[in-house]
C-alpha cells in the first residue's frame, strides 16, 4: 500500500499515488482524494487561528486522472469574520476540478448552542473489507477502513457507515479534521447506489459539504440516500456525523444513464 494519497513534488505540484485510484479505471482517481486536496489548499490559504471552513462546494469538470496535479488557491472575498476562498485543480494544463469555501470566525461561547438531538449510531466492531459489487479492491477502497451500520458495498439503497483514512493525504503532513471527513464524503453516492452500478453510471457533477463543526473523533460517518428521476437526474444526500454527534450534511447532483458496455 502507498504511504499517502499524494507525494509532494514541489510547491503546488503533487503526484497521485495508487491510493487515489477509483473502482472503474486504474488511470482515474476517485473523487474524494482530489476534493480533499482542494480543501487542503483552501485551509492553508491565508490561515487564521479562529477560522474554520463551514461550507465547501466543488465542481467536477471531468474525470480526474491519477497523475501529477497542480493546485492553486486565492482569497476572493477577505473579511475579519467571514472570507471566501477559491481553489483550482489542474492536470496536463487542463482544469479538472474547482472549489469555493466560506471560512467563518469561530468563538466558543459566542451564542447558545442549538444542537441536533439525534445520536449517532455506535461504531461497529471490525468488519471484513468486502469489495465494491463484483470488482476487486481498488486503491482508494483499500486506503480507508469501512464499518457499515446498515447497508454494504454491493447492496442497493440507503446505507449508514463509518470510515477512517489509513493514510495521510500528503506524505509527511497530518490530516486535518475536515480532511478526514472529506476523504470519505464523495463515496456517499457509491454506498447508497439505487440502481445496479454494473449497469448504470452515476456521474457526480458537484459536491457540496456544509458542517456546523469539525469532527472530533478519528472515525467519521454518514447516512446516505440516493434518489433518481426517470429522466436521469439524481441526488444524493448524506447526514454527516462522528462518534459524538451529527455535524453537517453533504449533497451531490448526479447524471445517471445506462452504461454503454452492458
């Protein structure tokens, strides 16, 4: 197994490792690692001790190759309490993904908390890591440990699962709390597939993650459900949590169509 999802080359350039590879093509990355690389750039752009990303919206312009990537970030709306930063991911001179994130100043005790009354499910014990449908395990799938509360890879319908990253995002750098969450979230439409993924493709065109707080535990989780209209437009919604409580929500808009090779 690789020692990280990405190896730094120099400055804003990173080499993708086998841990980024998704289930359908060994040349292409799963969406979660590059999304997390954009978050990494945003969190480190114009850092501030009291600032936290409350919402990040990502647009996918096409498949992200498991290859050398260049990432850049710029603050487009500075502010003492709220700022907006945008980041761009490129490969071979072509932009493949963009992100924008609102970062907000946080101060403990500023207001009275109004919390989600739901309790997260208990973390299940160790489980056999089963492959996605009838595919062999792939790099990204092996780089996270999954524990399902309900549902499973290969089972259609809503699913609830915990996951934890087994590797750092970038060699030599610790994962931030939100990076641990982001490394899992783009799998929401995969674990909650509503149609047979061997016969249908589910192409996410965007991912939006909104969190009230950062995860406090190593294990992060989601309860995901995918709904699809008969014209091929789908939506995945995932309620996000850690072992201490619910903390946010993620949504994905999907293009759904029969696979051409079936």
